[in-house]
């Protein structure tokens, strides 16, 4: 009885799945093949009627095009298309469209080529075989001659016919293996032993009784044999029982939701934003208070009051969702006083998960209102794994990122106030390649770790930020930044890179200077020479500005004579500067380094426009103009 009940349950589940699948409209593959076959046959009929000028203007245009391309071989196209249409109806293959197209092309080209060779080398060739036939046969005739060319074209036609024959061939319903009895040779007859092989029946219907040799009486043993089937039946996978998982035990505590709603409404009204409070959704970790602002109120006014609402409610952090997806409301998410853990057992035991049509459904958790959320991996283009505060997904505001606008920081790309967010689309380089962002968040100030490698690479990350580390035994894995110790090997990303495309710097305008000053020229585009010049100044030079006197000085210090020569040449070619001060660096007479000093306010302003400043060596950065330029 239990087995019958299980079978009935399985059959009922299968019928439910079939009913759900049948509710969706989708054509089976056989129907799609038949539709394509009908379209092909209709096209063959249209071409055939165009021979007798009974297919209208479209048929006449099709006939003219075919005659221009393949000449008189166009009269064979209806037959070729009929073969293609029959292939759609009779073929046993699932993917065969490429073979059908190849067969049509080979037969058409082969026929046009043969007709071209049969009409000699005069103007009638174009009418007989068309332009395609003429273009095919022209090199073949020059290389092989007439007879070999016709043999090659005949082979092409045969190949096309073989393709259609293979597509139209029906498979045999049953394949029987026939073993032919071979007569043994004379030597085998002499030396082969003569004995008979007796077949043993696979089934033993009667039980075999075994009598024990021991004199004491013992119960009789019965051994029953069961025939083993040739093919093992399919065993359906049985998932582990849900009793292994823990159920939800905690309940979230949101406090007095009526008082919180009144506080939110009063706080917004104090800033001149009248609202009407709506529903309240209590989730596992946060409680969402939905409200509807009055007409004419900008949402940006509400989103900028997150800190004021956090102070009024004595809760931090507060997230403002403006608007709520699918609703014309604004949601204010306040953290619960007591959070509840979302456990897997209740999500898996839910009716929606148990009766899902796909086998690749995963549990994502619960939304703000406590409703379970599931996703089908088979339909998702990608899977984004996000985490709460402290799970290692934060980057510093001054972190350099390879983007399509150049190697810039977060502050340079999209500056945001604290505890705010905005829609922000930008292509950047990640661990998995080039991806596109959707939003930018500023969650406030966090504690960062600064890691420096032996080769000078620096990594800034939060305590939980994962880094790829090689262990002492040679194995690799992820490790939090706070757990990195001295002598650990950390992987540095050398994957794909993006570069900016800003090379125009012609919008620079120097300030006016009283008195007579020598004018200098400025480059209008970022060039490799200018980028190298900025690199030299960033590494071994800088801008020096006096505080008491307005001294504008650009200084470069170097001991290598080749680099000094390049710097002087760059000053002349880029800015037209040939007058400068060159002296020994410092007061030590043994010092071989030289200082090249240029006093120019306009040069200093131009370098500051490109992103240079008068910072000390530890605070120096690559100029912004170089990071925004192309590779």
C-alpha cells in the first residue's frame, strides 16, 4: 500500500508539472522544423511560378537576381529548394540547418559553373552561368583547363547531392547483430579440445535447502535467487531530510512602529516636506516604513536627510530607498532592535521552493517584508553576492581604479556625501575582467589596512577584504587583510586593463601677468613625451612655491646625464624654454646630481592644471591628466 501511495504522489506531482509547463506557449522542435520546411517549399513554388511571369513584381525581381548570379542554373533552384524542404520534414537530426544551406550553395554553384564551361569564353557565359559561375570557373580554367574544371564542378554537385541524401535518409528502426559462423581451420580442428558447453538457467524458481553438518538442530535456511535485469533502472535522487536543518527560532523586534512612523513624519515636516505614512514591513534585520511625499517634492530632498532621521530615531545606519521598486512610495529602512537569523530550513520547506519547475533554484533569503526570495541560476546572466557591513566589500575613496575614463579614484569619478547612494554606470576592471557598475555607495568612514610588498606595491583594504595568498606549503586561497602577516605572498592583479581617452588639453588658459615676461608655448594634446616629462618631474622634481615671496619655480634634480639631456630637450620641444638655471644640487662638492630650475608662473600653472602639486615625496601621486589619457 505504501508503494502505491508513493506512486500516486509521484504521478500527481508529474501531472502538476505538466499542467504548469503546458500553460506556457512554446513551439516544439518538430513544429519549428515543419514551419521552416513549409517556408522553403513556398519559396520553391514562387521561384517556379516566376519562370512563367505569374509571381508578380516580387517574383520577377527574384528571377532577375537569380539569373544575374547563377544564370540558367536558376531553373534548378525549385528542385534544390524542394529537397531542402523535404529535409526539414524527414531529417532525424536536431541541428542540421548548416548542412541544408551548404547543400543548396554547392548545388547552385556547381550547376552555374558547369553551364559556364559549356558555353565557351564569350559573352554568353554570363547568361548561362551568371556572375558566380564565371568567377568560379575563371581561375579553375586558367589553372587546370576545361576537362579538369568540369570534373571539379561535377564533384561539387555530387557532394551537394550526398549531403541531401544523408539528410533525407531514414534511420533503421531496429539493428540486429548477426553473428556469422566461421568455419574453423584444419589446425584448429586437430588441436581444439572436444567438449560440450551446457547452458545454466539464469533463474532458479525452487528454493535450495541446505542441511547443516552440525548434529544440533538448527533452523532451515532458504536462499532465494532473483533475476538481475540487464539494465539497472533509473534511481531518482532523494534529497536529505529537512530535519537536519534548524528552523527559525528568533523573532525580530522593531520597537513601537506607530511612534517611529510619527517621528519620521514630524522630522520630515520640520524640513518642509509633508508626507503621508503608508504601510510598515517588518523584516528579519530592518523595518521598512513606506511613505508618500506630497506632489512637487523632489526625492533628493528626502535622501539628504538620512542623518537627521537617524538622529531622530536614535538608530544607525538608516537606508532610504527612493522610490520602492514597483511602488510610488519612498521606503525608510530602520535597523531592528533585535535581529532574527534567516535559516535555510524554512526557505527550503516553503511551497514555492518545493514546487519549483527548475532544478537550479537557490534560496537567497527574505526581503524587507519577510517574504522568501528565490532565484533560478539557469535564467540568471550572472550572480552578484553582496554582504552586510563587515563582510569585506568596501573600497577606499582614494583607491585607484582602471576605468574607461582612466585610472582614477572614487572621489574623482563620483564624489558622494556620507551615507548616500546614486545610480552610476561605468566600465571598470575587476577580478573577473571588465564589468559595468550600476550604483555607487558612500557608507561612511571605515578602518583600513595598508599593505606594502617588497617590490613597492601597496594595497589598501578593510579588515575583512579578501586577498589571494600563497601559503607556505604551496597552496593558495583567500585570506582577510587583517590576517595578512609579514612574509606572506599576496597576488597582485595583472589582468585586463582599461584606459581613458582624454587627450585634449587645449582648454588651458594662463593667467595674466603684469610687466614683461617671456611667453612660452603649451602642448594642446597629451603625448607620450609630455607624459614622460610629467613622470620625471613626479619622481625627481616638483613645484616649489615660496610663501613670503611669490616665487614660482619648477625644479628637476638628476645625476644621470642622459636623463638630464632628455629633460632639457623636452623643455625646448614642449614649451619652447631654452633659458634655465643649471647648478649643482646641494652644498656637498662630491654630489654629482644637478638641479635644473625654471622660474615661470605659466609653466607652474600648466603643470598644476595637469594634476601636479607641491606635495612632499610620500604624498606625491601620478598626475590626473596621465591617468585619464589613452594607453
